[in-house]
C-alpha cells in the first residue's frame, strides 16, 4: 500500500492480503525430463505435494499441476482439472520416503532450487504456468 507523508492511505484501494500473496507466489515443479518416471522423483514429489497443499475433503490431491501427463491410472483416478484421488489412499500416504528428501522437494516447490537426490542426480525445476497454478489451493 502506498502511504502519504502522514502515514495514511494515499487514496489507493486496499488489496486483499491473500490475493497479493497468491499473485506473488509462483510455485515450481520438476522440469519436463524430471517429471517422467525417474527413480527417486515421483514418491518424494507426491509426498511434498501433500505436505505443501494438503488433500481436499473428497481425498483429491492437486497432482495435475505437477504431472502434466503420465499420471498412473492404476494408482490415481482423475476427478477433473488438476485433481486426482488415489485408489489406495493409505498406500500412497504410507510410502516410506526419506524425510530430508521430502523437505527438499517442499522447499523446491516454493523456491525452484534444484534438488540433489541421494543418488547424486540433480533435479531442475520450472515455474508452474499460471493457468495450472491458479487451481492450486
């Protein structure tokens, strides 16, 4: 907000703080070559999506913003847009994944910095396009 010399509103409309945060927050996803079935990416990315965005009341996860193709239909059922429901929610949530790697993926969703997997492989990230990012909670 712009303030005049007295420190009061300079006559500009107030912006909704949550709207401003949504506008300024640009989430990231692994770059296209790293979104394929690369060992060490799918499980921690899925766990990071759950930790970062949660799960809707109907059990849907916003996977489609991160996986634009190749969502495994034997594991997930599309419910429209970016939303998918796992066929076995306990199985997906109960996967054993290194907590440090999940934390790195959570950070990368927010800042886009590369993640180095335990194997030594570097995972590059890209901005999620606005039309997909706008559907994230």
